[in-house]
């Protein structure tokens, strides 16, 4: 065997071998690949072009206005989905009757892609602000309902039985027993609903909006301006990734820090 | 703990015979109520253009079946989805392998893989549109990109849970690297590749349709787009039901049985 001379692990080497080093390398490789792709494929702009386009849209105020309009419909739709989804989920989880009645319909709702809700919402509401709201609400509600129903089912049977035999009224049972224990399921469902809802709102704006991020993206696509088009796509991806990583994940960690282990929520 | 679960299961079995009929009756009642409300709404609450009656949608569905459109376009979509999965396995398997075997590669791929699995489907649809325009490759690429992270993550998790003792023993008995790969690694990993496909199936099928809505000349998504362009709510609903039935049938009759078979060797979980 040859003897390896073990080099003293100096800072750059130690960094390169660490997790942070791997993450940095990953970002760099990604940027280089993008740069190469942009130089190879005519329709794809390189990172620097997207960055300068970003600055342009930011300073002209277009970026802010578009995101403001989109987030308006997005949050209203999500709020509706949250209220309806939690109510429906608790009802399905608590009552066999409601479950037998609604379970299939909710399952069908889960399988309907956002694009169908978006197209239907446009045909139903025309080019009004209601279309994106309806698209988000219809797409997101089943995800929240299913997760909440799962959480209710996971609530301790013994506690439910005990509170029943002690004559605790229904509304108190829901308030003090069911709601606290389903919160992490609500959150898991909500996080997924945010991603699905973002998809739906963009689709609704793409096909039938008058303003907003989806509409902007579409306009650049229609005018064959691929720098603008790809840049707007990058904007909406970066937005949802930042929202998910920086906001939702942190809130989840904070909310459930009393737990020994973070709950792994059911996906779709 | 498991005794209790077992006991309640056995006890519950006798009960369920009559209960099952009650349940089935309720499910049927649920659908009847749903269709009844739908019919009522389309006659009285809104005009039938906005919400066609179930009968109109059923007629539309019958037309789609008898004209042969159903078979033709499902065939296209299914073919593109399968090609996409093949590509996803080809990319996801090596990535998952690296992630499962090395801490550095796990950190390297962690962010790209989680991001790729968590961004909205429209992204892949428009990406495919930019790169390929209106072509067959678009949906294939979209399916590959959306399901690749699920395969990679599952393979990595599968390798993580591999029996280290078994691997060490193989080394002790001087099995070659190839033999270990063939008899230890591959059998462990295959079910997890499948689990990745199964987890991402519904998502991939949806993204495939979105991509076809944006730009295609065949497939289910293309037909949905055609209905939209004709302002036909009945057409969209008809294709939507076919689309959803297909997902539910695949889940129940293909994916779940196959998963049960592939994970047969696992001890049963003790959850009720």
C-alpha cells in the first residue's frame, strides 16, 4: 500500500468538505449550468441579464404592483380554503356520516389539477378578480380538508371517549381537544395548499387575468420577449421558494418547538 | 399495544359486515345528494352554460368514448408520462444513490432536490415551453423534473436504512463490490424507486396535463385546452372526470397492490 501524506486540513479544505461547502458548491454549479444553458440556447437569458431585468422592473414599480395584485387574490383564496377546509376536515374526521357523504368528493377534488380549476374559474367569472380567488380556493380546500381529517382521526380516542363520558359539550371538545391536536396537520396541509394555490393563481392569471404576475409572464411570452418571460418565471419561483423556506418552515419550527420531533405532515 | 390493536380489529370484523352495508349506502347517498344538488344548481341557481347538468356532462363523456378520442389522447398522455418517469429514474437514481452514500453529496443535492419538488407545476410547463416549444419532449421533461426529486429522496432514504450489518458481513466474506451491489444494494433500492414513482404519480400526471394545456397537439391536456377555447364547460368537466377516474383507478388497482407486493418483506407497522 502506498502511504498517503495527510495534508494538514487548512481552512479552505475544511470548508470545502463541510456541509456549508457542499451547499455553496451546489449553488455555484447551478449558476454555471444556467450560464452555459443561456449561452447555448438562444431563448434562455443568462443570470446577469435576468438580474438587470429584475432591477429594471423593481425600480419602475411594475414588480411591486404585479406581486401586490397577485397576492391580493392569493391570500383571499387561501383564507377561504383555510376556513372551509378546516370546517370540512373536522366534520369528516368526527362524523362517520359526513365522512361517508363527502370523502369521495374530497378525494376527487384532490385529483383535479389546478389548471382545470383555473380554466373553469375563468369561464365562470370572466376576466374579474374573482377568477383567481376561486381557482386558489377550489385547488387548496381539499388538501387542507384531507390533512385536518387525518389529524382529527389521530386525536387520542381515549381522550375523546373520556370527555364524552364526562359530558363535555361538543364545542368545548373541538376547542380544547381536537383543535390543538390537529394544528400541525393544519399546518402541513396549509404549506402544501400554499404551493398548490400559488400554482393555481398564476395559471388563472396566465389564461384570464388583467394584471398580476401570471399576466405579466404571459405578456412577455406573447410578445416573444424571452428575457422578460424567463425573468418573470424566475421571479415567481424565487418568491415561492423564499416563502416556503424562510417563512413557512420557520413558523412551523417555532410553533412546534415544544415537540421532541417535528411532525411529518401528510403530503397530497 | 399491538395486542389491543389486534383485539379490536378481530372484534371489529364481525361488526363491519352490517356496518359495511350501511357505509356503502351512505357513500351512494352522498353521490346521489351531490348529483342532485348539482342538477338543481344548474337548473335554478346559475345558467346551464356556467354549470351544465350532470346529464349533459355524461352525454359529453359518452361522445368522447364513442368517438375514440378518449383512447387516443389517454394513450398519448400515458406514453409521455411513462417516458418522463423513465427519464426521472435515470436522473433521480444516481442522485439518490450519491445522497444516500455520502454526507457531502447529500448536502450538495439537498437544496436543489427539495426546491425542485416544491415549486408549482406551472414552472415546469413554461420551462418545457421555452426549451422545446410545442413538442412531445415538453411534457416528458416536465414529468421527469417533477418526479425526479421524489425518486432521489426515496432512494437516499432507502440506502440510509440499508442493513449495514449485512453489508459488513458481505465484506467479511469477501464478496466483490459487484456482488454486494447486485444482491444487497439493488434489491434494497428498487422498492424505493417505485415508492418515489408512486408518491409523485398524481403530481406528475397533473403536470403532464398542465404542460399539454400550454402547448401540445395531443393528449388529455390538449383536449382540455380545446374545450376551453370552445368555451365548453361541459367539455372541461367531462375530461376532468376521465382524468380523475384515471388517477383513482391507477392508485387503487395498480400502484397500491404493486406497493404492497414490493414492500412485502417489511414487518407490518403496528398502527391501527
